[in-house]
C-alpha cells in the first residue's frame, strides 16, 4: 500500500467514525475504492479491485450500510446494471445534494454531473418527494467529438 492509499484509508476511517459507524475492512476498502475512482463502478469492477478480500454477502451488507449513511450512492442504469459512487463535495465532506447522472450509450461510461442539480417537481396534492434520481442517456462529450 502506498502513502496516498494509506492517507485515503485514514480519511475513510475518520468519515466512518463521524457517521457513527465501526471501521471494518470491507467498509474501508469499498469506500476507498469508490472515493479514488473517477467514475461510478459496478459490483464486478469493485470485486476486481478488492481481489481476495471480496465476499458477496459482506459486499451487499456493506453497501447497504454505506448507502444508508450517505457515504456512497447507487445509480440504476437499467434492469441489469447498477453502479456505485462515492458521495462527496469539494470539502471532502458528504453532500446530500442530488445530482444528475449521465450514461453514454456509445462508450458505456456513467458520469456524475455534480454541477447539474435535480429539480423538485410539483407533485399532486398529498404526495411528498423525498428523493429524485435522474439518469440521462445519450452520447458523452468525448464520443461526440470523435464523430
């Protein structure tokens, strides 16, 4: 483990402590992997990075705890594809602001557009919005420029 990874794990350990969670190897590892990733990752991609430390049951339990604590968030791309991303803001603190996700149908990258906020919709009387997930599918800037 290099110095940067070790520092990242210390930050994650402090984040878990601030959220009232026990520091476990799985929580630290999954949070660290996602915090260092430029784009959201699937379970398969996380599994590959975890190597021998991966256990499917532990993975799902850990992901549920981290989502509930707003440390990571889940992005449902379609019926067969779910990705996970670290939830952060510029101060390396959690940001509860909901944002748009963009899925490129050509290169299959999923991008968190953190500067594009989800709007709140005027719902019929009696309905209360608690969260809103927006996934826009299309062609990303890089793929569009290659045309």
